[in-house]
């Protein structure tokens, strides 16, 4: 019984750490957006920032999808 509880606790800790990484990614995106809105639209710096932002949003989307798999693993 205690071994099963320990394994479940470890999986829960992993899920919580993953959630923290999601929050960090979202905060990074927010910071980037705050910088982008102060840039001249259409300029080279703006385009680079938008490309970077797009990549970060795609990564966050992938991480959210993976989170579902992590949560399913808590049942077993």
C-alpha cells in the first residue's frame, strides 16, 4: 500500500512541476506580448519578435496537449 502511495505521490509531483512549467511559458509569452505592443508594426524587429512569439505559443499548445497524457498517467 505504501509503495503505491509513494508512486502516486511522485506522479503527482511530476504533474505539479509540469504545471509550473506551463505557467512559466505563459508568463514568458505575456512578457513578449508586452514588448511587441510597443514596437513599430511591420519592422524587422517586430517580425522577429512575432516569429518568436508564434513559436512559443505553438510550444505552449503542445505542452497543454501533453499535460492530458500526464494526467491520465495519474490513474495508473
